C-alpha cells in the first residue's frame, strides 16, 4: 500500500500509536493524537520526502483523517508532478 518513509513520517506525528502496533489504513489519526500542528508538520514532511507540493485545496482536514486518505492524496500529487504540473 504505502512505503516505509510514509509510515515513518506518519508514525512520527501520532504519539498514541504504540511502536509495535500496525498502522492501519483506516486508523483515525486524530484519535491517535495527531493535532492540527502535527498535521501541518506532516504535510511539510511529506512534501519534502516525495518532492511534491500540496495545493491549497488539498490542505483540508478530511485529506489528513486516515493514512489511506493521505496516501491517496500523495499519489494524486505525484501524478500531477509526473504530468508536468506542480
């Protein structure tokens, strides 16, 4: 589904997920301790890690609700970059 750098970046921003517990695609990140400050930091981390730029319309709470939704957003941004759009 997603790669190790994604998992590492998300885990770094959710303090309530125990180290040995799997990160599930539908885990509610807010319930795992990710607040708005952590969400902004995660967005910046992901832009840097993947060489993408989120558009303003991408930066809504719904897009950062679960790991699966964030991964879908990253995939869409990477497709834009591949198509020659920022």
